[in-house]
């Protein structure tokens, strides 16, 4: 695994554990020579994560629409890839596709609507067989407990197959999630 895309908030959140885990993930990626691919913002958990990777000698690639660069910035020392579509929705889709193409796996740190949008698109692609790369939620201090319960309930209600539920890894620690990624075996389901 050479590159991991991390989705996370452009806010720091109220829980100090979110910030500490972003720093820890950044350190772990750098020490394992895994490049960070992320949405590019200087702010919030995104900025903390990118700064930690760079501080520990790692490599960072930021992917963002050109109009967001002015509002969100990006860390000095990162490779910056801008998508320039005049249609903002198309630019966001191009950004997601570029991040997908660059990454070998996907992690969701605590985040909001954007994080959910991006991670669930990857999981949907996995369900359809378009993504054969691991996806995992870093469940910092139980942040994703309700989301994971929702997924389990969707299986119970017959709206997600048990096989497709296994596509969304979750772990409380960086090391545990990366270990799960190491044993990941892509497997296509006959049905979606």
C-alpha cells in the first residue's frame, strides 16, 4: 500500500481525541512511507493531518477544485492537483475520481457531510464492483458508533447484504485499521 486517501473534516471538532488521532495517523503514514491523498484544506482535521505527515517526512498530495484553493488553501510542501471544470458539480466529481485513481485505500477520520459523501461513494462503488480497494472508518472515541449501528440495522432490515456490510471496515486505532487493510482481499459479489 503506497497511497491512502483520507476523508475528514475541515473543522477540528470538539473532541481533542480527533486532533490527536489525525496527528497519529499522519505520523503513522509517514513512518510507513504511505503517501497521504486528501482534499487539500489547511483547516481543521485536514490541515492537522497533512501537517503531521509533512512534519514526519512524509509525502502529501492535495486534490481540490481551483475555486476552493482560494477559500481553503493547502499546506506548503504538498503536491497540489487542481481540477478546473467551470461546472462546480463536475469539478467535485473530477476531484473524487482523481483521488480514487491516486489511492490504494480510503479512510474516514471524523467528519461531516463531505466526509460521508466521499466515503459512501467509495462504498457504493465497492458494492457495484467498481472499487476493489479497502475502505475504513477510524472510529475515534466512538464517533462512528451510530453510523455503524445504522449499517448493521440496514443488514437486519434486509437493505444491505451481509457481504456488502463487510466492505466498511471500522477500527478504534490507526494500527488496527491499517492491519485490516493489509489482509483485505477484494471480492466481487454476484449481486448488489
